[in-house]
């Protein structure tokens, strides 16, 4: 199977991956994926083997005549040829392509995989043996939840009764890493995780100063222990977050957690507040309440029908633009979204928990919508 290259898409594909695993339980299942998303699926049992795409060239596009760039390009080409040879040697009968790129379909065709199932997109329909067609109107693709998109692929190869439940696990190593970072938990205080970054681009990012203001209010109202998790390329967000906070706020960035320990952290927290980025879906997989702040992106593409999610967004004429950076250069969709709007959704979860803790009750995990 060709696995998506975005963390959130991998999580939304897990019901399809589980269904395919069940349907072909006696087969040798292999996932072809980017190395950086492999950690998303540790702790699950959806395949027998993982194969990784060759790394991207370090210069793109390589300047003509530059010997270093030419060697990089040649090495990238050799990596793809080696991958095709490896796939061909394993003589696969079927591939389900959860990726939409022309390149992935070409690799599958050159590898001699007999049955190639995927969506006819990116001009690759002629490379597929079994073509699905995403709904379109006036030449544009209609917003279809990725969850449904992937589940339809699983149905096309004979899977039945596919659940909408996102499925993730953790490993003992992940849990131990979080034990070391958190120390002894205080069960009287809600653990709230902030995820203020986004690999996609700045247009998805609610400002760090607004996250800090929200964290201050949650600490004041609920005595929350607030932890922010950021990636190695998000040092500036971490700096601004720390500078703006007036109440204690822990920032996990030095060293960064990594996807495995981040899953373990979200699994045990009482609330996640996040931008529209991959770890948002970790909460749905573990039944953890989540408040998601939307700016440039359209929630319709990533709807998982999770009862424990609250979405906060404005309704500006320029939304959703689906751009990595604000094309109008004002970023109003995030800059003018005030913390009080997010706090209203946070209150729905933490106020109930606060009452339950005071009365000695245990808060249940959230189940999915019917």
C-alpha cells in the first residue's frame, strides 16, 4: 500500500488500513511511506513490512551545471530506480494507492504490480488498473472528508463494515519518554496540551501570543497544567509563546518530543488545543477532547465526525484559501480570532471536568458520534 505523506492523512487512513489488514489477513502486507510518517503507526499492526521512499533532493530545482546539485539529482534518480527494482523483486499482486501523485502510480506500474487501485487524479488514470473518481463540480474537486476518501478505496478491494474510528497505539518506549518529561502527575489539575505549530505553513497557525493568553486563562480558571509541544523548526514560535505567557507554561522543544511520545502525551491529557494539523487527529483516535482552530483550511476536507471535537473559526470572505501563507498578507483569519472564542469551547470540556473532579467522579473518554 502507498501511504499518505502527511501525518494527519495517515491517521485518517487508519480505518482503511485496518480494514485492508483484516480483508487480506493471510497476505504479506507492505507499506511504502515517507520515513517521517512511519512513527505515526508504531504500536499498530497494519502491515508486515515497511519500505521507505528515497529522500528528497536537498536542492530543488538543481541549478544546471552545478556538480553538487547534479550529483544530488542523480542520487535521487538512483534511489527511485533501486526502489522500483526492490518492489519488482517482491512480485506484488495488488497495491492500494492512498496517495494521489503521478509519481506513485508510475512507480507502481514500473514495478510490475499487477493490480493498481487508486483515484484517477494528477493525469495518472492510464497507469491504474482500477480507477476511482473523486466528485467534481465545474472542474474542481468537491470537499470530501479524507476519512471517507480512504474508506472508499478499501471498499473497492472488498472490505466491508469499515469503521470511522481512527486507530492509533503507543509503545512502552513512548510512554516512558512522557513519564520522564512530565514527572509525577497531579490528578487534581487537568493536563492541557497545546499544539501551536503546523508543518503545512504559517497560514494554519494561530499566533503564539494568543495561545499564551489562552494558556494563562486556563491556568487561572482551572488550575491547568499547560504543556506546549513544538517541532525542531518551530523555535521562533516557542520563543514567542514563552515570552508572552504570564502563568507557568511548559514548552517541550529542547529536545522535541517526536511523534511517538507526542501520541503518548495526547493520549493521557484532558484536552488538546491545536491548529488544523496532524496531531489534531491523535486526540480523536484516543477519545480525548480537542479544540481545533481553523484559518486558511476547510474543515470539510478533514471531518472525522468525532463527537469530542470543537472547531473554532471565523467566517471571512477570504476563507478558506487553502494556502500555505496568507495571499493577502494580513492573515486576518487568525490574527483577528480572539482567545475568548476558543475559551468558550475549552469551557465546554474543562468546566465539566472541574465539576467531576470536585465531586470525585471519573471523566469518561469520548465516544464517536452515531
